[in-house]
């Protein structure tokens, strides 16, 4: 593999800045952001480290080429001109995925077929073969068309990075692990501060907080497509995992509290926390959020309250948000961070947010309402 490659971390709308910040923490400062993608320069080790450590990104791609394509012929010839033999071994399994937005080439299936054919024609010249068995490792290729610009990349990740491996138990309206981590980063919560999720569901927000607090790499228990690539030195993956394990802080003292009125939700949250290895760092309790309190003067409430599948009646939602506003006032010096798609949330909650950020929970457009409490004394 080359020492310098263009790599791409994809992000949910609204979390690009968080992924960019994470990349800088890992030392990848040569970067720019465009349409939910953070482009950065890295080597083979960067593929390992970013898949292992990025909490808010969805996938890591290796960009093979980028060019203008307004016709199928342009797409075919420019794809064929790329050095696919540098990436794809003779037995590579290379399915082609695609998407198109604001482009003359809007038929995704046709674009996928043309890219596949162009790659095969290129490999025929290099390997002197007519048929490729595709029985080896997977190199999933993506053709992304945006405003007539085609970007061709190989997915290094495989299963999405939000699939940490601990969440076998999910609720009616689960929040993705990557989004939960993003909510924590946006809030600027630190592991030395108290954190409460009073409507925790199956526990994704408090579990992600505990993973951050213990410095557990989110990809530690995942496997990635690039681990099986012939061009990737397997010792790099072993070194990255060993380094990640050595950085876990088992002794950190965390004040993370998770409660929910639903017994089965709390039971599932506890099981998920056990699988994540953070069960002893979170205080779980079956409790109505209206009964929650804390002995700590300063802290953070970060929550994804019920809506849609979990609360279908408007009257129930109105009452819930009004009760939230009334009860959260009792946490006078705390900060609150609440994600919801309800457009009238602020008026029901009874307070205007200090700041809002547009985010997507799956396909649901939401706002992340941020209410700042006073800063604790130094």
C-alpha cells in the first residue's frame, strides 16, 4: 500500500465536525469536509487506527479516483484508466454499490454495471485473464455521483462502524451508537462530570459515555473488510488492537446514571452494558424520569426521549415534554441536551434552547436542543 492515500470518513449529517475533530485527535490534520465526507491523508496504519477509534464516523473509504462524468462513456473510460490492479488481487470479490445526486447520470444501477465492467476490462489487461472468480476477500466498491463528479472508492470497513457488537438488545426507536457518541461530543461532557440519561431505553447513550470514559476503542470487538486484504500487513491490525487494549482505563471513577420507566428497557440496557464491558461503570435503575434527582450540584442530562414508535399519541408527547421542562428545573445548575424531531419542543419544554444543531436519527430529521447550566467553580 502507498504511504500517502486519500481516505474518506463518512458521517451522518450534522456530525462532520465531530468526525473531523476525532481525526485530528488521531493526528490526521491534512483534511477537508464535503457533503458528509471528511477527506484526509493517511497510510495503511491510518486505515487500522481510524476504523478502530472513530466513534462518530460510519465508514472509512479508500479513494481510488475522482473525475467528471456526464455520460456513461466518460464514466467507463475514466474508471478503466484507474490503477485497479494496485488494489484488487486476482481473486478479489468486488461488488459495486452506488448513489447519485444532482447528476446527469441518475440511474444508479446502470452506473454500477458500467463501473463493474470497466474494472473487469482493466483487470483483464493486467492479469491476462478473461474470467475472475471473486472467491477472495471483499473489496466493496462505491461509485458516488454528486453534481456530475464521480468518486470511486473501496470500503475498508465492511459492517458500519455503529455496530460495536454490544447491542443485541434494542428498543422500539433505537439511537445509533455513532449518533450517541456524537451527542456526547457536542455536549462537551467530560468523564469527571456527572451524567444522567433519565429515559435511557436500552442504554446506548450511557454505554457510549462509559466507553469514552474508560477510553475503550469502539472498534475493538469489530472485524473489518480490510483485515483480509492481501495488501494489508496483518501485524498492523494486531498492533492496533494491542495498543487499544493497553489504553483502557479500568480504574477510572465515572458518575454515569441511567434510568427508564420500562423494566424491560432497563434489563436490556444492563445486558448491553455487560457485553460492552462497562456494566460496573453505570448505575442503572428502573424509575420514572419525574422521580430522578442527584446529589451532585453540576452535571449533564443527555437524553433521547420517546417519540414516534414509543409514543404515538400527541397528547402523550405534549405531556411528556411539559413534564420534562418542569422536572429538569429541579436540576438548577445542570446542563440539558435533548434530541427530538418535535418542532414545538421548546415551547412545550418551557425554555428556549441556548443552541440547536440539526441531526438525523436514522431517517428522522431532529434537532439537538442544548440548554447550558452555569460553569462549576474552577
